């Protein structure tokens, strides 16, 4: 299992995670700082797991000789709790976490006592609409947390009018330095690149781009994953330099236009939808040119490119603050909603994921408005518990 898929209990039983919390090396710090920068939606969960591990060492340092014993006991305890929560695991080693967390560890006839009072084990969670937030990783590895209402400014970039704006253009001899902008689930963000191209990033997206562009070469950025809408500064303003987007199995090249690229890894396909202008899309050796109202779809590098007629307004609805569903499978609808509202979705009956519905919702509104309307069809029922939506 990858760290991106870990839950709190997975972290507190992982050797490398516990080593980082208790006895971190410089390499550990670099790894986990980068992980949190690239996966900001995991930050709260990691902090909770870290706090639980630190409860063991809050009173005094843990000797190296008992580090592995503590680690093994935590692992055994957590695994048993998963299997049967009301089962008592050890008679003298552990007492179950409660509002006052007390952990007892017998060592050589003595006892270590670590106490953390007033710890709220299960904070109240609720589903709320997303907001403007992102994490910026600079060329030197520095991590900057951004919000649309926040303040950030450096020599080359500033946060202004709810947009991250880059300044200036590169000369022919300047080396490229790259920034990474990651938008977590429940987030959105807008960046204006150094050439004047504006990019809107949807929830669960990550963009790699240079601080400046090098004249005489294509202006290239990479959508590592997620969804982005581009309004590209025309090549005539940049000595004819084309603009290129790399997104998994597609390479999109334009001179100046408006288009949407969608490349979520869980969807297995990459979509490029054109709303204005003209773009060339390449996958492997194949290259096609599309017009406004057309969409190119491909599954992996080298796979045939498929051109579809589509409603560009539908593809870019998210950028305009809307969810628009037209005879969409419920599973796909809930996947889309879960990114923005940062919620978990569970289908009690998997067949209902294929039921098709239509609907519209402003992204700033309560998700219950849409769910209530869907329930009125009599086909489905929704239950919300914390940040989990169960479909019955």
C-alpha cells in the first residue's frame, strides 16, 4: 500500500513513519516534508498519527533499546483493534486509548508511563464546500501553503487578486527553474504563468511549470495529474513560441487558445476539450488537430486518439463554479463531488453506481441540496456520517 492510501492506523504501525517521529534523520525529514507538500490533503491525518506516536515519548526520551519493542506493541495493538474493537489486547502492556490516553509499557520489571490529557480522539467532521487553497513547492524545495485570501510575495511571484502571478520573461540563455503547485481535495486555485497564460486548477490536481520561459523554445508545462483549464497567451506575443501541455498519454500543442485537460489517474483516460481556437494533440506517433466543441480521448501512451463532439461548456463548468451532470452514472457523479467536498463515498449496492442522473449545483452550495433532489427520484437514499456519504 502506498502512503497516499494510508489511514491513521497505517501510519502509526509503519516502521519508517515511527522512525521519522522519534528519531528522524535529515533524509527522513526531506522525504516526509516532500510527501506532505505533494499530498496536502494528508497533512491533518499525518499530524494526528504523529501526535499519537508522540504520546509515547512526551514525558522523557525513549531509549533506543526499547524502540523496537514499543513499535511492535503498537502494531499488534492497532491490528487487534481493527479486528475486534472490544477485545482486550494485553493485560499489562497497553490500556485502550480514551479521552485521557494512557500507555503502559513494562520494561525489565519497571514501568514507563506516558500521558496525554485532554486529547480529543474523534473530532467532529462535516462535509463542506471546497475553497481556494494550494501548496507551492519552490525550486529549492521550500514549501509554501497558499490560500486565496492569504499573502505571499517574492522577487518573481506574488499572490494578488486571488491568483498566483509570475513576473517577467526569460532570456535565451536563462536556465529553467521549476515550481510545483498542488491543489488538494476540497481546493481550487488559479495561477498566471510568466508568459501571461492563465491556468485554473481543479481539486486533486498538480501542475509543474517553469518560473520563466526560455525564448526560442516551446513554453512547456506538465499537468502531473488532475484537471486544468488553460487560457494561453498567443504565440505572436512570444516570438512564435508555441505552448505545450504534457498530461500522461497526451501532448497538447497550441499557439493561443482556451482548452481543458483532464487527467485524473483513477479515471484511466485523458481528455482534452477545446472551447476556443485550435490545438494539436499527440499520443505516441499519432497526431490530430481538433476544433472548438471537440474532445480528444486516449487511455495510455500509444493508444489510438478518439475525437468526440462534446459541449465545451459542460467540460469547463467546474471552472465557472458549477457542477453540471447530464445523464451521468452516479458513481462518476459522486467521484466528482467527493473531490470538491473532500468526502468519502460508499455504495452499499454497487449496482447503483451505474444509475444515471442529471442535475446542477453551484460549487459553493451545500452538497445536500443535490443529494436531496436525487433522493426524490426514489431510486437512491443517502446517509451522511461525518465526511462519509453512504448510498443505499
